[in-house]
C-alpha cells in the first residue's frame, strides 16, 4: 500500500521527490540463501511524514532501515532517497548525509570523551568548515535539549541523555530524514519519553521526515502513519488508529495493542459500552462517558 503527501494544490506527481520510495524491493542476506528479509516491498514516504515501522524480531524492519540508509543495497527492485538511487555507490555518501541513522545502543555510537567532540565527529567527516562546526554543535545540542552538557563526559550521562546526544550527532550533519532503528529499546520509560519528545519536536517544528523502527506500540501512536511488517512484507499501512482498530489482525502478526487500547477492548468484551480509545486520556474519557450514561 502506498501513500504520499503533497503540498496544497499539488498532485503527487507535481510535488517534490518523495523522501523514500521502495519499488518492489527484495533483499536477501548471503547466509539466508533462498529467503528474503525484505520481500517485494513497494512503499512511498513523503517528505515531512512521521512514520512508525512495527513488527516482531525478524520481520524485516531493521533491514528496511538499512536499505534506506544505503548500508544495504537491494537484491531486486529499487530504493530511492530524495530521488537518489541507493544502488549507485557514487551516491551513497550524499544519501547518508540526507538520511541520518540512530541505532539501538547509544554507547556504540559514542566516539569521543567529551560531548561536543562527539557531536562534531559527523560534520568533521563530511568536510564541514571548522568555523561552521561550532555553530552546528550549538544548534544540534539546543535541538535535543542538551546544551548544558556540551562539555560533559558521555559515559556519565543517563541512557536517555546518551541517545539524545546520538541524535544531536546526526543532526549536526543536517539530514533531511532521521531514521531511528529501535533507538528507545534499551531505555527506561523516562529515557524513552525524552527521546520521543525530541523526535516530535524535529518533525513538527523543523519538518524533518522521521522513520521510527520500534516494537513499542505506544510510540507508534505519536506517528502520522504506521506500517506493520511480517516476514519481510508490508502487511498493514495506515494511521495508528486505523492499525490498532484491527486488533484481531494484529494478533496474527504476534503484535499487541497499546495498553490503553487493550484495556478498552477488554471492557468492550465485558459489555461496557465504551468507544475505541488508544491512549490513557481517551480511555478515561470513554469510561466516564459510559458511567454517566449508565
């Protein structure tokens, strides 16, 4: 299933190139000869979209992320990022500048003993002039709310703070697309909230395209769109509310509902007349409305 946003008054064909486009893409790892980690995916992500990609381990979602970043090249089909073909090795450098990736473990992305040096690593490696690097460090740390930690030691920061520094390191390259591959998986609830707040800010205030690979259903609720992968294929694609309204189908892919949606479903099955609710606030309103009617 495909969708792409266009500016008001534009058709998709008249709009700027899609942030990401997959055209019948397949990818097979050498050790998995005969099977595909990504199997026949056709998908378009518009510029400025916030997309959550869901799926169990082995569903192909991390492979999808690496195909976008040109860390992997399709076995079959075509992937383009802002109109550039990831199969062309000459374009890999430019694609990675435009599609920055944040991985699961922030410690694996730390390269320096001082925060500002860590954030400067990316710009230095793409040849940003020395006088501009300081400005980029300042802007990136401000964007993630870590300006006060510019001269701190990364190893002494909390998990959420480390991941925010990792995001700042990617921001300093000034990408147009941010890919987060299970970037909150190792964090506690407070750390996850910190990172999600930064992601929302980047998407809503700066118009950055965000692709969030996650297994936390609650995080998907914050996206504009949710994609479910299963055995290398895109099996569901819609708004988070549309996806979570299909609870029985989700269960066939071994995925659960967000906690509030699950409680709502249990109440409905027990005979309580509540409408669908996907977050705690909406659930509380539905329960109150039901009780008032009763």
